[in-house]
C-alpha cells in the first residue's frame, strides 16, 4: 500500500506538497496528519481481512524529493505513528538512495526496511540498522530482474545474501514485462545459496 507521505502528496498534488514543505508548514502538517490517519485505518482493515504483512511504499519520502532534515523533522514521527498503530508486521520501502535517511528510517518502528540497489553496500547499511530493523532487498528491478540473464540474477542474489541481506527481494516495484522465470531465479539462487 501507499505510505502516508505519498498519499499526502497525492491528495495535495506533488507541486503544492513540495511548496508547502518549504513555505507553509501548517498546511503540510495538516495533510500529513490526515494521510497518516487514513493509511492507519486502511492498513488495519487489511489486517482484519487477513493480511499477514503490511508493506508500505512511500517514494515521496525519498531524499531525491525531500531533504534528510525534513525526513527527521516532518516525516519520521508520522511513520512512527503509522507503525505503532498498525497491528501487523510492517515493511517500509522508500525509493532511491536512502543512505542519508537510513538511520532515521531505522527508528520508524517498521520490522523491515526495503531498499534499492542504489543504497550501495549492504554491509554498511546493516551496520547502520543494527538490531533496529531487518534489511529487505535489493536486486535491481530495472537493471537486473527485467533484462536478466538468469546467471546475473542468481549471482547478484547470492552476493546480496553473502553481504547479509535479511530478506532477498526486488529493490523496487517489479517492471511489468519482467519474465516470471527471472523472479523464480531469485528463489532458486536462495535455495542454491543455502543448499
Ligand atoms: Zn522503490
């Protein structure tokens, strides 16, 4: 599901949302609080309907769009509120190179943090997280999973496991034309790695 920050920017329009983040903090807070409440009730409804894990994509919270300082001062408390009010295991995905905000993401209360290949070293990311959250990712959706070949997907998957990724997964949303065999190759790589 879409995260509170992205829902807020969708409701306000990205243009207004970005403008408010610089010039109208009271409007920014208002729409963020509304979106946080809305995403909490939506997530809990899915839990009641049987969802096992609530996985949140919040691309607008990326340092590509909002500064790490804004993440800490405006977004972190809303994401904390989300995770503590949703009655489920939760995973937070934020796109882009989240290196500058990873430490803040780790304090948001999500069990898993899903990151792209742009994070660079998995080992370093794991050091930042410590015991606060599990690392999910980070096989490149556009550059590895879409084009393949299968050998490359397996090689990168095993390397990610070797470096300590906790949950092997695509780095971001799976591209629509990705062959099913490429997704299966990730699972095969995991099986071969632990064989
Ligand atoms: Zn992404």
